[in-house]
C-alpha cells in the first residue's frame, strides 16, 4: 500500500510539472505588427538577443531612446531592440504611428525596430506582454509593467533572461554583461 501511495504522489508531481511546461510557448510564435503595420516575424531574430522596451514620447525616461540607439549601434550584430509604444502610463504616448515614427527618427535617430502601439497590462494586454510578464508562459519569471521604458531581455534561443525597471539605463552592465 505504501508503494502505491508513493507512486501516486510521484505521478501527481510529474503531471503537475508536465502541465506547467506544456503551457509555455515560444516567444517566436507571438504575432505583432511594426509601427508601419507590417507583421514582424520574431523568429527572424533567432540567434540574437532581443530587448523589448515599452516606450513613450512624452515621458521623463524618453531620453533613454538615445542610449537604446547607442546600445543597438554597439551590439546590433548580437541583438535586436524592439521599441513597443504604449499609452497606458500617464497618457505619455498619445501620437499616431506616423507621429511616433517621426518623433523617434527626428529627435533620436532611432533605427531599431518599433512595433504598433499596444497595451502592456490590463484586460487588453498584448500577447507579447502576456508572455513577457507571465512565468507560466515564459518559464522563468512573472512581473508587472510598472512604467514606460521597462525592459525585457530575451536570449539567443528565445529564453527569458530578465527584466529591468525604467531606472535601469540601456547601457547598464546589468544588460550589456549578457552581450559581451
């Protein structure tokens, strides 16, 4: 009887572990459009790090666009930066797609990839941010997006590495140590 009970317990543990792993999905399967409205194929970036950053044009952290561009210029052979405009924090990204694109190019010379404007939290949270903020999907960590310019680093094989709050500068060693 004791052996049967141990076997049942072990099977339960195994089934829970398998169930948790089966809910994980690949970052590369998520669909999102560029700022221009074209589909972005995230699997194009397999073999590179991806840094996702929810961005806004009228935020106290907007100056980080300059360092994001510097990070991209320095490591573009190893990484892709993807800016994700969001208007959920203080209405600090009110512009249209063309206004956002013009602002980023004119003021910061942005050449890294920018997506369509999305919700990064709440009932209409985009599937990308569902993956980035949910351990059951990314297999590593749960978080909530606290403000504009929060960063999420994905590894070369699509694995979740870490997230960084807005105060972490793009050129911080917390991020660059992974790229060297």
